[in-house]
């Protein structure tokens, strides 16, 4: 007999994305090389987003949201596959981040809470 929660469970968009991203992951490299490839690729794609914004803010180029979406998608691909290489889910990362930010900013963002960093006390 199946647990009701298991029967009612559906895949989130994040789970689908992470699974689909794995299809195009080069996984014939040693672990360290795969991690390095994901980190370098992530940095490069973030650089692409930064470049789009630099040209918009400092060179007066119209912001092309289609380009932004494409580059953010590439950023997410590298994040998804870094997670895949390390056998963690993006959902785990997002849940951990939400927990951390709720502790840091219990009533929403304030400069006071940002400076006090309650979640880092005692480290």
C-alpha cells in the first residue's frame, strides 16, 4: 500500500529541470574535473548576466529580457549539474536558504538584522 503523500506527490519544476539538465552533463570526467567545470561555467554565465546589465546601465543599451532569461537559464543549468555531481537536490539548497534567511530576517529584511547576522552568531 502506498503512503498518501507518495501518491499525491508530484515533481516540482525544479526537480524536472535538474533531471533534464543531467541529460546534457558531461559525466565522463573525474569528480574534481566535473566540479571545476561546473564552477567555471557558472562563473562564466554569471559574467554574461553582469555584462548584459553593464551594457544596460553604463552604455544605455536597452535591456533585452530574452537575453537575460537565456543567461539565467544557463546559470541554473550549471547550478543544477553541480548539485547533480554532488548528489544533492536544488530543492535541498533552496529549503536550506529559506531556513537561513528566515532566521536572519525574521520580520523581513532590515539593515539591523543584516548587520547582526543572527544566523552566524557563535561561529
